């Protein structure tokens, strides 16, 4: 690292990477040194916005560069495993956007690359860094709600859904469950103190759009601590009962939820820069102090395990009329 600062490169130049770029630039322990994206015009505009001097349309150039200490990957899901493995084997620490991969097998290959390289792998489950999420987690851990019996989590878009690669099964690996459901799964798990899934049942379907991926799902996850969690994911929902990553907790001593509203007030940003900056601070701080960052690759794998079990239980992203249970 130059002058004790982590030299960071960014792979991808989409909307989410603006959050990561601002987070790197704001962190005193990091230096934003390069960016890669296959579309040169959007890459140039991205670099100009964030003062990035070095750009390339070939991400492999950065993966092989010994002058780069870490990368943030925010590309389509189909590239996550390939890019993360190449960067890890190239001696770089990796922060990869959610979902960490398209499949559990890809996630396992990433974990193996991290173990073999001695480099760290962190998964960007950003809601763990929101102060309101942490406040509910603290209340649960303190026993304020008694023994937790069940939770309900939300990963939904109301009257909106993405297009482009998000609806391409080859590039995305799935639909709303991989796009939005992973937020609800990981936030639920985090609030509960990171238990492991013991069984998953699900209905998964395509109900609102003409594409080959899912846009509506309901999961029931039984955790190792005895809690049962209902988790909803979807696009184009006509109504949602909770904001993205909202988690309701029902305990023997009471009820609580993260937010007391289901609509974002006009002018307010629900997905905040603050949580991305806190996430980057965890990544940089862990690496500079020699400890594993959290959430790590194993945390990401748990989410992928739940997703894979849900798709298996439902019989595929278009088979929402089938229900089953898969034991882990």
C-alpha cells in the first residue's frame, strides 16, 4: 500500500458504483486509483465524476496489476465469480456486490480462491451498515423483545422493476429473489444474530412481466436458533408492506420493526451514502488491521444457500404454483 493507504480499483460504472466511489474517496485509509468498464463512454463519465485518473475497458489489466491492493466489483452477476477469482488470485482483496454470485457453486469457487490466495473476500450486504438496522439488532440481542418467535422481511419494488441484464437469466442468474430478496434474507439473518438456515420452503413465480426470471416470491426460512422467517421479494408489486430491507420482529415480549413507514417521503433517500461509507470503512479498516471484514464470503454463501434452496423448492423461477421444503 502506498503511504499506508489501500489502493482500490473499481470494476463497473453503473449507478451503485457511484456510492462505492464516493465511499472510497471519503475514507482516509483508501485511495481510488483506477476503474474498469466495458463501455468506454460511461466509464469516462464515471471517471470524470470521481476524479479517477486511470481507466481501462479490460478489467483483467487491473486484476493482474500488483500496484492495486483491492477491488470493488459492481458488474452484472454473471461476472462476479470470474472477476473475483481472478482478482483474488492476482493478490487483491475483494468487495463484491450482492448477490455474490449467480449460484452456490460459483460462490464456493470464490471462497476457495480467497482461501487459496490468502486474500479477503467481503460481500456488500449494505443494510448491515444502516444505523436503524443496527438499532433493531441491538434490541433483539439485548432481549428487549423476549424470545423471538418469527420475523417478516421485505425485498420489494412497488410499481417498478428493472430491465436490461437484470431480466436476462444468463447474466443475472435469477430475478427479484437474487436482486431484492437477498437484501431481506441477509438483513433478517443479521438482525437475528447470524443463525444458519435449517430448512427453506418457497413459492417463486413470474407474475408481473414478460421475462424469463422471477418477479414474485415468498419464502419461509427456519433458522438454527428456532426462529421462522417469512421473506418476500418482488418487482412491480401494487403495494408493499415494508420498505426495502424492512424486518419485523415478533417476540414473546413484544414487537418491533426497523422503520415505522412503508413509503419513502418525497425528497428522502432510503438507500443512503452513509451506509455505503460505513461499509467501506469496515472493508478498509479490517484489511489494514489484518482481520476478516464482515459480512465475509461465508455470510454471502449463507444467503446464496437460502436462494438456491428456495428456487429448488419452488421448482424453478417460473414454477410459483409448486411448494416444497428443502433441508440443508
